[in-house]
C-alpha cells in the first residue's frame, strides 16, 4: 500500500494515481458486481493484454483496493474482489456512469 508521503498532495491527483487508468477503472466496474476470476476479466475486458491485467491487479492489490483470494484446488482457483477501500469507490464509479449517460444524451441532440 502506498504511504501518504508517496502520494500527491492534491486529492484528485491521488485518486488518478491509484485508479486513473482505463483498465483499472474497468476492472473496478466489473468487480462492483461480484468477484471475478482472472480469465473472466481478460475475456470481458476486450483488448487488455495478460501483462497489463496482471500488473493492474497486482498494483490494485498492493494499494489495498482489491483482494485476491486463492482457493486450494487443482487447478488453483483465484478470485479478485473489491476490498473495503475498493467498495468506497462505488459512489465515484456510479457518478462516472451517470455522467457518461448524461453526456451521451447531450451529444445525441
């Protein structure tokens, strides 16, 4: 998890530093609904490479935004879910969704 010293002073810049990539936001969008397995995420996020998905998941786990649960099975079963901190992003993502829908309506007219 990042320390306060390593984060920007501006709170908006802090949010962007943690989840400000296209892929991280889309991963968070998916995890709002339920836990997902790696391959499910990769198939759903069309265009994401295995490397970028792996890096994004590792960064978000290290930052405490998501959790990674390994089930002791053969083959291994790993699920990713929102952590408590990640759950606190729900209103932000809901607002982004609402704004996106409003924007689509405006530009259609």
